């Protein structure tokens, strides 16, 4: 077994769940692109939101199961180190997540007033959020590796992830209110023409009223990128310690 086959196996394994979900987004996007009725808009908005949440949770859970619970047989069969497998797994998961997000942008093809700068910022911000969110999950799974009881490990991981993300959201909102007091915000992601999706780790904080604040948007993206780099550096440092990779 070589590195290429590892990537293929990850793609097939994760694709069994993620590809059908992405296909559902494509169907919703094509319907939304073709029809402009209010009920179609509502179905599209709610449907895409739920599917995106499912994709994100699946990716985080897949990372936890590989590195934390050690459920994947590749840990035993692959010639690569555990860290290298974690990185390759993250790359595959990130690719699927990005494809899902790009699929949500199809309805914008029917718009006559798309702000390309905002949409590119949204795409870049989402890519950075994937990097940061999966890095945070890796950091936490390595940090709680000493817990050897399966339920306690899963509970501790998700609690720490939730608390850290909530703290990041609070800091993000505080920074947004300080930088642009007139901006409105809400939790969640939007592909609407006049919104910017800021991210606290991997959780979206959508802002309305930042069309003329390109530097502010760039600063938020850069901050999340730096945060992600810190998470990945911390995960790498913890990964170099001796860990038990026996399945929990």
C-alpha cells in the first residue's frame, strides 16, 4: 500500500457519505437557479443549511475517529506515520467540503448584481475555516489522548470543541462590533449577494453591511488563518509525543 492508495481509500470511504450530500446541494442549487418562487428560496435555504451542517459534523467526526478513536484500519496497514495519515485525511475531507460550498454558489449565476469581491472573500474565508476547524479537532483529539474510555473521550472532545468555538465566536462578534458598529450579524452561512461570511474557527458569523470594508474582512480572514496555524502547530507538537493508537 502506498500514499496514493491511501488517498484513494480516504476518498472512497468519505465519499460514500459526502458525495450524496453534495449531490443533494447540487440538485437544490439547480432548482433554485431555475425557479425564483419564495417557497423554492425557503426550501433551498433550509436544505443547504442542514446539509452543510451535516457535512461539517461528518468531517469533524471522521477526523476524531481516525486520530482519536483509531477506528480506521489504515492506521495498521499504511506505511505512513499517524500524523501523515491525519494530514491526508484532512486534505480529502477539505476537498469534499469545498466542493459542497462551491455547489451552493450556483444560484448566483442567475444574478445580475453579484459582488465578486464579496463572493471571493466568502470562498476564501470558508477555505480558511475548514483549515482552522479541522486543525482544532486534531489538536483536541491529541490533547485528550490519555483518556482511554471511549464515551468519555468522545464527550470530552466535543465539549472542548464546543467551548473553544463559542469563545472564538464571542471574540469574533466583539471584534466586529468594535470595527464596524453599524454592521448586523447572525450565526450561520449565507450565499446572498450582500453578505460576508466571517468565521470563528469553523463556525460562520454572517455579517451584513461590510460591502465597503474590504480591509476589515481581510483582517478577519487573516486572523482565522493565524488561529488555524496555531492549532495545526499545536497538534503537530502533541502528535510527536508517544500515544496509544489501539482502538478505543
